[in-house]
C-alpha cells in the first residue's frame, strides 16, 4: 500500500504543482528538490537496509528490542544529517550558483529529518502497527513537502 501511495502522491504532485506555483516557481522547487533528494536517498537507503539487517538478524523474540535500538540510532543519525544540511545550506546554494534557495534548503532539512525517521519504520519486518505508522508518517512528509513547495514559490523565499 505504501508503494502505491508513493507513486500516486508523486504523480499527482508533478502534474498539479506547475499549475499551482507557475513555471518559475516550479523551477525553483525542482532545484531545491534535486539537492535534497541526494541527501534523502542516502538517508533512506542506509536506514532501510540497516534496520532490516538488524531486525532480521535478531534472535527470535528479540526483534522488537533490536528494532528499538536501531530506530534510536537512526533517529540520532537523521537529526545530525538534517542539522548538517541546514547549516551547509548557504554553502550548497553558492556551490550551485543559486543564492535564492538558501532558506528553502534550510527548511527542507526538516524533510530530511522526517525521512530519516520514516525509513527505519519501512526497514522493520513490519507487524501491523509499524506499517501503519510508516504509512501515516510518509503521507505527512509528502503533504508537508507539497505545502512547503507552494509557500516557497508564492513568497519567493
């Protein structure tokens, strides 16, 4: 179900966003997202693989404990990465010659944090509640990302 929602959210977002924010706003959003996607892909891949290996390798009956430890470590990792991303926003923006996107990059550090918390939930061996929490958190991350994109475009932050 999460994969289907991922595809649907992404498709609807890409179709509607240019109409909502205009071509220039869509260009700025695309630039910000291209930068943050690099970080998100690393965070998501390492979190899913790491938590999956830890929980799969845990002794029988210890899966939940292993998951809790792995989640705690990945939340700390996500906080550190998102903080570093926010602090490096001006350096990143000047490296790609786009000083106007410093603030949006700093704001998207929150998206990096959300993905860093969401991804370990996906990497777990999912009993029902973890799948539900991951789906709900993912929906909030996607919705807030679209809200963020609209605000950035409208107010030229």
